């Protein structure tokens, strides 16, 4: 039976997602989906399937070894800060200045937007810095994970100074004759899902309102707060101060940004800063920056007796150990994504075929490609892999013509890619957001799903409107009004139920 590029290529992802939501065993679900994928690809030959599974895992991990190294180094960074007592000191300092739940949430969202250079870096850093403060203000870990996740990929896809700009630019066919970076800039105001997702975060904070599973987790946390109880290591004689958290974080951000510019060739004097960020090696830059930040912390902490040298070495080892669960999840998710790639089951090829089969009006292309990107990204758990597949196809639909409708459709591909990635339980940023907030992964997925689905539905309608009228700004304004109205109605209904009760 021919499997590659058919509906069967979707089955491993579908089984993984359903099994994960039903059993709450994410690792088991990913392994099941991976094995099912290789069995389908190998015609259910057991020996060949096992060999293929091992090959897929090895290839997937080796191609992402830089991301794993970054996760290890950042895990060490997180553990050094947490166990030093600096997070506790920051929490005490911030609690005297940021005294309300709303202010804590706004500070968290603001920090997430400021750290726009890389989504991996964003997920783990924001969680480390803000978790003590949100715990003190009785904010659920699920709400923290949602804010982290929503200010990661949706912010990066709107930032020209990020690794994402290079990813989008490089997705264009070489013979298209279109400037990829300029096209990326023009898609930003038309990326409805990313813009409305960020808008929704601030709306929910200002309205002091939640619904669905998130409301349940928030209500539970009010009566069962999770206060991070971390004290300095017993042998250390020093007391970590607020600057023991702020200085390492500032150093980390500065070092990562510096090496992004360096790897992009900025210091050769031949490229601009924007071009350097667009063409940088973000993974290498983040690894170097985080390694130097770890060294910086040793020199900051040991002479002041916050740690002994032996404790520092022990903390580095434990920081590595704490990242192992997230690294395992990432490795399995990448492996499942590889099985669904063009080299094996070709899930993208099936979605692409469906897109090409339906000959519809060009005005409906933004809506159509948004939906196709959403489904594909949700299935394979990666936005980058999705727009690499769909952007060349979308450009070919418009015969390379650099029109406003083509720009709108490209924005729809990017928005749908981020949407699927945002909602998928096998997405790397979803996994790292859970790790950064230190909350149960499936709790994060379930609570975020309703929020993301609402924004996705509104974005879908807006792409229909914008495609029909050729007016991208009209679509964005309509989306903002619709989202505000829906949340206002939900809040009023919730208040009415409370009054009636």
C-alpha cells in the first residue's frame, strides 16, 4: 500500500495528539506516534521499522544538537540563579513594588516581548525570572506558561531582528526575484494570528478575566498557591541580592545579541545590523552567550561566598539533569516531525497536494493557506518546517508577482504556521514554555488550546475579509474589534452567572 504523501501520513501525528490528551503520557504518546510512523513507512516490517526508528532518532538529534546544547547551558544558568537565592531576593524586591496580580502579569508579558531575539531563549529565561513573582501573586503556572508561549513565537515572527526573519527570507525560491527580507517586513501588519494573540494577552490581563480550563487552574491556584520555596545552599555564607539575578540576565541577553551580530558578519563592516541579525547563526550565538553567562555567574558568586566552588560544579551538573525531561520531549518531537517530513511519510506533500487540488479564487488564497499552514504546523509541531514547505508553493500560485494579495497570503502562511506551532502539544516552543513555567505540559496544552482556537477562528474570518477586499488593515482592525467584543461578552456572561449563583 502506498503511504507516502497520502492521508495516512497524517495518522501518526493524529494518534500522538489524541493519545497524549487521553492518557496524559506525552513521552509514551510520542514514542507510539514515532513507531507507528516508521511502521507505516516500512510496510509494517518489524526489523526494518526498528532500524529506521533508530536512524530517524539519531539523525533528528544530531541535526538539533545545537539546540540541545543551548538547553543544557541554559538549564545550568537557571539552576545557578534559582539555588543561589537570587530569585527569592528578586521576588521579595518585586513584591514590594509589583503588588498586584495584574502588574505581575503585565511585567511578565512585557519581558516576553522584550526578549524577542529567539523563542527558545525567551521561553526559559522569562520563566526563570518571573516564576517567583507570579507564584507570590497566586498566578497559576498554566497562565504563566500561556504568556511565555504567546510572547515567544508570535513575537519572534514579528521581529525583523531575529533568527525568524532569516528563516522566512530563505524559504523563497531562488528564482522568485523577490527580496525575502523586504517581504518579511511587509507581512508583519498582516500577520493576524501573531498580532491578535499578543493583543489577547493584554486584553485578558486588563479585563482580569479567564475562561475554559485556564479559569479552573487560576481558581484552584487562589486557594492552593504554589510558592517557590528556594533558599541559598547551606554551605554558602553569602546572601544573594537582586542584582545577582539581574546582572546575569542582562549579561546573557547582551552576550547573545552580540554574538548574533558577530555571526551575521556585522563587525566586518560589510553588512548592516538588520542584515546581520537576519543572517546570523542564532543557535551558535545563544550557546556562546549562555556559556559565557555561566562563567560570569561563577565569578560573580564564588568570590562573595554565595556558592563554594564545589557547590557551583554540583549546581552545573544538577542544572543539566533538570533539563533532561524537556530534552527527551524535544528529541521525540523532532523525531516524529522527521518521520512526517518529505524524506519519509511526506505529510507536507499531502497537505500541499490538497492545496493545489482545490482551484479556488486568488482572493480566497489567504484564508486557504492560513488553514493549510495551521493544520500542517499542528501535525508536525514546527512552524519553520511549515512555511519552508508552503511559501514556495504560495509564491508559485501568484506566478512570482509581488502583489498586495501575495503579501497577504504570505502573512497568512506565517500566521497559520505560528498558530499550529502555538497549539500543538508536540511543538518545541510549547514544550519549552511548560518547562520554563515548570507546569504540567498537558495542562498547558489544554488551557492554551481554547485561547488559541478563538484567535485562530477570528484570524480565519479576517483573512476571508481581507482577501475579498484587498485591504489588510481592514482585516486587522476587524479582528481586534471582534476579539474585544467576544471577550467582553464572555466576561459579562461570567459575571451574570456569578450574580445568579
